[in-house]
C-alpha cells in the first residue's frame, strides 16, 4: 500500500496514535490468536518498507565501501522514533525532495533490525549472534527506543551472560555512558564487587571516566581493602593531571591542591574508618602510610606513623622530609626545622627539603630568647651555605644556653666551613 493511501485510509489520525510498537509486542507475545486479526486490520508497513514506495528519506548506513541506503518515510520515522524526528527537523529536503541522514557508526545488520522494528514493532533475537545483539542494544539506546532497550537488555542478561562476562571491559564502559541501561549496570556492579581487580588492575583504569569510578566507590560490597582502594584512587587522580611532576619530592602545595581538586567528588566516598591500622613495625610500610595520611590532610596521623618509622630507621631522609612537612601544616615550626635540617645533612641537595625549610622560616617568627629555635635555624643556615646567618643565630642561642653541646658543635662546624679553624677547634 502506498504511503498516500495509508494516510488517506486513516484520515487525520496521527500514525503514532494507532497502536504503539510496545503494545504490538505484548499482543504478539502473549495473545497469539489475535495476530491474524491484528495483521489484517493494520496496513502492512513491512511491505511498505520493502517496496520503498514514495519514500522521502534516505538513511545511509555503514562506512565506505560498504554503505547501504535505506529508503524510508518521514511520517513513519517522525511517529515512531524521537531520535529521527529531531534529525529530520534539522535537515532540509534536497532537489529531489528527499532528506538524507548518515549513520556511519552502526552496522547494516543492526540497522536493518531496528528499521523493521520502527515500522512493524516486531523483533526476534533467537538466532542472532550475541555481539550483534549487544550492538543492537547500544544502537537502541542511541535512537532512544525505550521499549526495545528493555527487551534487548533483558534478552542479553537472560541468554548471553557468559558473552557479557567474556567481553566485560566493553560491556561495562558502554553500560555506564548514561542511566538507560540500569539492569546491565547492576550486572556489571555485581561482577566488580566480587572481582574489583578486573577494573583496578586493567590497562584502562587510569583513563576510566570519573562517573564510573564514582559508581564503583559507592558500592558497599566492594571486596577490596579500603587502603588499596585509596591507593588506586590516588593513582587515578594523578593520571588526570599530566602536568604533575613524576617525582613527589618536586611537588609544591599547588600540586597537592590540584590533585585534591581533581578528586573532590571521589575523596568523600573513601571509607577512611575502614582503612586498617598498620600494626607492623616495618619502616617502609609506616613511611608509606605516613605519606598517604599527609596527602589526605591527616597530619597528626602522618606524624605518628612517620615517628614510628624513624624509631626503626632514624636516618631515613624521606621520612624526615615528610614528617617535617606534616609538622609545618600543623603550625609547629621548630619540629620541621629539626627534621628538614637533618634530612639535608643526609641529602644536601634535595629540592623538596630545601623548599620546605625555606617555607618554614617564612612562616615562623623566632622569639629572641628561644635558644632551641635559634640553634635549629642556625644549623639549617649552615646546611644551606649561609654561614654568617648561621653564626648569628648560633651565637644568640649560646648567649641564652652557653653550654649546649649541640649548638657548640654546629657553630664549630660553621667556623670550619668558613676556614676559621682556631675558632672551630675552640668549640669542640
């Protein structure tokens, strides 16, 4: 039947008001005996699609050299599919009074299924490959065919679960692009909760979209230690800012602020109270936890773990630097002077320690009678080659506490570096 006859037969009724594709599926699935009556009373749109009589739209599907032109009718597309309605509204007719739509991102096989569904409201998935069905689901979602989405999604989960697991990376990324595939999302969530490493140890993890990471972090039954989740989240956050220095020792406060900003929607989802306390006295583990606490802004906890680490390895320059930095953020300036100065004795050219030490000096105001602060600042001046400032502070400290052996040793070392050997020997 020609499209003009079809419209004439139904007068002014809008095609979309006849019988919806959803209702057709219900009738044909649950009441088979009504099929013949239904088919007889409704124009044969399938035949109209096959014959392409009086078409006014061409949909070019596929990519060169394999492109197929589907000749279809705007009145059907407008009535059955909002996606194509919007497309057609934005396109003008060419000289042949035809509108042309290009769909290069979909296969001919899948589009053939979809266009038949749009015309006839029927679909059969029984003998179709699982990969094609999955592509059909993605295309249905793009075309906003809600009833078809539900049907195909349900069919996949009930009949092709093994294929979904084997192609999990492709499946979960597609399912989280929007919220129309909630059943598939839940299927993926159950797998991720039981096997979180399938995501966290994958090659795609660092490029994971933020909305997927947030979804995973919200899972209450994620079977992974919260400390590991924290570590993975930090790695992901760092990967989102290519400008960050690869060496943490070169990070400034601005770098840490940038990381915190990139993770602002993720950090509140970390269950810090579930991170197990580190009972081990291994210095390396304590240093790692101390550094993690510092990144989290938990400076007291950082100081506690780093202090335990330094009880085992008192001359570890890294632990001294990080503890000094944590002290500085708690506004305790004497302690960072001591830690950072000792760190520079071990690694004299460490830029991170030198920068932190300078910042500590800038923030603190040493009182004239504070011999301890004067001693530490004097020693730090010595380590950075500022010998005159070093002597000034050490002499002031000795005026307050004249017999302090450490201050005398620091001043003696300063004299020696200045070539004043007699003064140096006198202080020993």
